[in-house]
């Protein structure tokens, strides 16, 4: 295969992976939405909070994994270092002149920052338990970002398939 054919195959494979990831993100967002309603039995609120925290972490991790894959495949590099998680969001929200469009808008990246901060707490804040009102607020963030994120990924998918 020529380099042009290899590049086209990489783009098509990435587009197929993004399509699968969009579906997974929709499922995760739906699961999160179902967890927003208080538990029927107040004694089960701790379990709802734990499930909500788990699903929020999974949602952001899925987004970051997708963005990382795109940056690696298209840009040839992924930010690393102490601020790498935030830098991945920044890099994905910046179009490259003569290269690729933004993967997500700056508005979406801004909304995702709150989820990134939460994921860090969920993974490293062993001494504290996330508060349910904060988890519900983050679930509303997912609800706000869900459709614009999927639309942005669909637009990027179309760019991959037509380039």
C-alpha cells in the first residue's frame, strides 16, 4: 500500500472507532440520566451516589480515550506530562490549519473540564466521598454536553471519511 492508501485506511478505521465510541457515550449518558432520580428508599442513596460517581468517571474516561486515539492517529502526538489530561482537551478543541478541524468545540471542552476534575477526585480522593448534589450537578453537565459532543464527533467522523 502507498502512504496515501495507508493514511486513508487509518482515517477510515478511526472513523469506525469513533462511531462505536459515540454509541457507547450515548449509552453511558443514558445510564447517568437514569441515576439522577433519588432512590425509592433513602437508605439506598449511598448506592445511587456510588453508581453515579462510577458512571461519571466512565463517561469522562471514554471521552478522553477517544480524544487520545484521535490525537495519536491524526496529529501523531498526544500531550504528556503533569497537565496532560487538560492538554488533551485543549489540543482536541483546536483546529489545525491545513490539517484537521477541531474534534470538539471549545465550549464542549470547557464543560468536560468539570468532569475531568471529578475523575481526578474519584481516582485519587480516597479520603472523601463525593457528595450526591455535586454528582447530580455533574450529571446535568453530561446531559448538557451529550448531544453537542455526539454531533461534534459525528462532524469529525464525516471529515475523516471525506478527506
